[in-house]
């Protein structure tokens, strides 16, 4: 049988999705289902003085109304538990929840609730609160600050210094599928269907908030319509309201956010002010890097993206310092968003590197090659593998970079100016514990069970490929069960760690099952392989061929007599002893077309090369990389959540006014998967979901400079930058 790993297999669930047969959490049919709707505050900061719910309660079909005055008390967590106090921290914060027989009645009732507020002074922008910036406990998964060497002295002694400020705006999570949940209490336990990137994380927080044993909570998410960070813990407070309402009503309750509520209640990419200073010799060797970030957080929580991660690790430099500071703004709580920290941090660093190359009259690729990091200097560890040089070479050749003229604004096509730019990419490798079970039935069909979830990345397909490859059965004979906390505990979908985490567990379970099958087959007198030397059988031998073709009645009898169901479960843990630093690497090259009269910027080509360890499915991997590149286009040219600074309200909380890249904005994509064997990582996998977001915004901005001579340091790049 042909190998399955490395095969460009299409998604197993594709037909279910395109035909509408896939059931998403908010679509689960349930008898007696009630519907919930939220009342949200229009003020940025204040106190609820009075809530008059009489008119709403009088409407036929209204079942319950929750406010801070009557909602169940929930324990304090790191999240803001809603309807627990009369304080309003930001516009759009829920102050009441209506439960009714239909969604229409629930929405109508919210308009009948009269709320009186006392408005209090509000901070509505980072710049307004910079004087009160503070250091959080951490920045993403990294320490808040870092320092090696003496960067201040190195800057003072540098032959060339780049000292620049960059800004990035708030971006919002906007998958097509709105966040939704259906909660149903059964006896002393609860079943939750939720749009979640972590069924087990959701189970833990529900159990904690409602004082339940963990086995009394079941969370189900068989299909999730996109995540990107907005369906992780930023969504939990609203989810708790749904579970509370269902317990009070004694009936299942569904809560689905509206599109405007997606802008305030599921997290966001925080806006940032970044200050980058580079010191270098005249031959282009970095002697100092200082990267300082100030970013927004909410009044009630601390979150800092690791904007300085690339500055710490990407380039060889003995003197490096990074810092992260937060400003409390009366705005929603930030959370991770695809490519967290490195997506926005790389815009500042990689633009500064382009500015340095321009000052030195040095090719931008050559500058980066001269500063290639042979090891992770921040962690003082060797790389597990680092294919960055190959990424530069392969992407540059495919793009035709050697034809790029040094002169600014010298490339023309008719009235348009053409520009070429590039940037480097990196994203660290993460893993978490995972379990998986692989079973085989008397019909020789294989079932993989893992309690992770598929947020549209192809998890169903990769799980099937892993088991089929190890057992030697075709993909059509493998079924996958996921998205349920009744299954073996799997990883959450974020930080591109899911595949890297469950792969070694699935492979170990399948290998264990294969050994047991061979042992049974060679020991059972009724088996077609009775007496064969078990240690000499391979996946091409008779047992597995019989499984694949289901041609042996004797084999079926053997499987039917297996009292333990012939299944195997295995676990995989991250390595306790870290001997190498692991990261994925890439290089992205962009071509832009700028209309000098209208200021319109179009990306016409994007070429990326990525070294991210073992690639299980190149079709899905390229799709993920293209998705990341599209996100980079949005970050560079389109996305910005606009706050009315006087009122503290978001003014473009819809998909008509919040600009996102659409099909007409798509360039020609050219993605290259750079082969990389990493013996230091379990199963050799690094993860790819975040990597290709990083560097894209800088590559586009650098291309815009090459086309126009206009250096854009504030995202997104809009028409007004050229007027």
C-alpha cells in the first residue's frame, strides 16, 4: 500500500461541510430549547444604578432575565465573570441576559429593558494612559522583559543606528461562525455544545465555576467554524452565562453572539506602540537590538503579546533588550490572535531591518544572512533544526529576487509603481500532553479517538492518516472521533501545537495496536498467519493486507473473539529536559502595485518558503500557509478596529465597515515547503498555523517603500498614507 504520510489527501469532512451536513455546536437540535440574548452597556466606564425589567418580563414567551442583582454567584477567575457586579468596564459589556422561547422574543425583550447608568471617567486609548503603563507578569509564554549584554553601550558605540517607532491597531476575531453555546443540565451534570478551541479547557472552567466534579461536565464540539484565538478563554464568561441560564430554567439554553458582540466579548489583538533601535557595523553586523512595546489591556485583566520574541531569537546579536508594558484602557480584554505577538512584533523588527539595509545600501536578504543565528542566543541552546537559510534561498529564487533593482520607484507598469519587499519569519514550537486511542473492529475498520477539536485545519484528516499509515490500511477504512470530552484527552487548538501534540500519541497507540494484532494473529490456530514469526512481519505482510481488503473470514472471527475490543491507548508528554531550542522558520517575499494618483495598494504576488519540520499532509499544509499569508495581507492593508475616543465605543463593529481581505484582494500565492528533518522533536513536527502570518505585513510595507519611497510605520497601510 502507498504511504499515507506526506500524501496530499483532501479533508475527510469536506463533503459534510459543503453539503451542510456538518453539525456545528450552535446547530444541535434539542427538545425544549430556549434562546438567550444579551443587553450590553453603551458607556465605556460607569456604574449600573437601576435596571427596569418589568416591560420585558411582561412579554409573552420571556422565561427569565438575569442581571447582577439576581444572577448566580460564580467564583473569581482570571476572567471577568459577567453579571457579578454593577461596574461597567467597557462599552459592549453585558449587563443583562434574557431567556425566552424564541430568539426573536429574546431580542425583542432586550430592547424593552431600561438601564440607568452613572458614567465615570474613561481611558479610551493607549496614548491617554501611557504615563500609567505597567509591567505584566508575562508576555505570552515568555518573560515580560529580556536582556543580554549591554545594548545601551552597544548602541552608543554603533557605526549605524536605526531608531524608529511603529504602531499596530486593534484587530478583531471574525470567523464566519459566530460564537455560540447550548447548555443542557441532566441531573447533577451538564452537557455543553460550544464553539471552542479547547473542549477540555472548557470542561475545566465549567466544572470550576459551578463546583462540579470534572466527570459531571461534558463538552462537545464536533465541528468548529474557525477559531484563531477568539474561541478560547475570551469566550468563557459568556459561556458561563449560558450554563447559568440553563440551570435556572431547567431546560436547554442557546446563546449565540451577534456580529457586533464578537468585537467586544471574545478577545482581540491588542494595539501597540513599538520602539525599535538597531545598532550595526558598516558591513551590516548587528551589535545591538532594543525592542520596547506598550500595548492595551482591559481594566480587569492583564494580557501581553510577546512582540519582542523575534528580537530575542531571530538574529545573531550579543546585546539585546526587550520590554513589554501595558496600559489599562476601558476597552475589551485582549487575547491571543493568530500569530500572537510575533505577527505584530515582526512588523516593527523586520521593517527596521529593511531600514537598516537601506542605510547600508545592502540587499535585505544579504543583511539577514550576515546576521543568521547559529543557535538560540536568548536560551543559550542549539537549534533542534533551522532551515532559515534554505528558506531565503528557495523563496528568493522562486520570486526572482535577483532581478530587483536597488533604485526606489524605478519599477513601473503603465501608471502603476511596482515594489518588491521581503521579511523573515519564525514562530516557536510548543507542545502539550495528549492521549489517543486506536481501535479495530471485526470489519477491519480502524477508529481513531482523540478529544481534540477540528477548527478547520484538517485535524480529522491528519488523525486518520497517522493511524492508517502505521497500521497499513487505506484512508477510506479509517474513521475519526474527536471533539468530545468523553474521548481520551487531547490538546487545544492554538499556538499551532495541536498536531505536534497528538501525533506522537496517535502513532504510539497505532503501533501498540499493530503489535497486538500480529501477536494475536500468529498465536491463534484459526488465524491465516498462525505460526508466522511475529518479529518478521511488516505492514506489507498478510495480516495487514487482510485487514485492508477484509477478505479473511478467519481474521474476522479472530477479531470477533477479542474480548478487549483490540484497541490501544497511548499518551505523549512534552520533554521534561530541554536540550535544544525549537522554532519554525520562513521567508516571505511580496510584490505590490501602487496607484500614485489614488494611493491604492494591491498585493500582486506573495512567495513564501517555510521550514517547519515534518509535513504530514502537503495539501493541508499549503492551505494553512496561504491562510496565514491572507491574514498578513489583512494586517498590512485592511484590518483596524476603530474606537470613538469620546464615547469609548467601537464604530465599525460589522463586516461592512471592518475591512478584511476578500477574494478580489488575493495575489498569486507561491508556497514552498522546505524539507526539514528534526530528530530532537517528538515525531519531528513543529506546527505551521502561526508561522506564515509572521513577517507578511513587514514584507508588504517594505515593498511599498521600494515602490514609492514612502516608509509606512503605522498599520494598516491605507490610501491616506499617500495623500
